C-alpha cells in the first residue's frame, strides 16, 4: 500500500467519482469504496462496467480494510 486517503475524488477520462476511502497500491490503481456501483460486487458486470483497473469494495468492508492496514502493507492480487 502506497498511501491512505479519505474523502477524495478519483478523476480520469470520462469520470470523476467521490470515494470515502482510497488506498493506492500501484500509482493510480488502488482499493476504494464505490457508492455508485449498482450491480453485485464480484459479478461479471464488474469487468466490463465496474472498474478502470481499481478494486472496489462495499463501504463497510472498505472502512474495515482501511483501518486494518498500514501504509507499506504488502499487497498480492490474484485474478
């Protein structure tokens, strides 16, 4: 984990989304909540319409993860 931030906007081509928790792990890629997501987490729609490369978590889980982890925590992601 490279950083931990709260209450910020994620901005990119065609989007500007507010997140309560942001934890980048590779530059502009990171973990965050996604209050705008309307389909179930982990569903097939996530790959096509859910992410620009980040990993979304529901707000309660993201809050827990944010409080549990520290900056410089090692992150391993498996597809």
